């Protein structure tokens, strides 16, 4: 019997959004460059916001535009963080 291991990618980064540091948790169920990243963060009211990012045109993009503006404004920062993480693997 052959066992296959699939490496999960999971990391947390602090990003300054809307004048405050926010903890963003990134998770990807496989180590491949393609596929979705799930990202979650807690807003000022304590509610968890969960969204996905997908590789489109060589850039990690947020797939849902119905998010608070402080998340949408940091899309490029999320892309850079994800790419940095892939380089370190």
C-alpha cells in the first residue's frame, strides 16, 4: 500500500489595516501553486471574516468583492505575503 502525503500550507501574518494591526490566517489544503487560499481575520466587532484568494493572471486575487474596504485595499499585500511564503517552502 502506497501512502501519499499532501503538505498543507498554513501561516499567520500581522498586517496593518485601517490604522490597526490585524492577524490574518492563511490556509491552503495543498502545497501546489494553483488552487484557493482561505484567509480569515477578526473585525473590530469580533466577527470572523473568511474569504478566498485565487491565482488569476499570475496574481493572488480576492474572489469575493463583498468584503470590508480595509480588506480589499490590502489585496496586493496578501499577494506578496503568499508569494513570500511559497519562496520559503
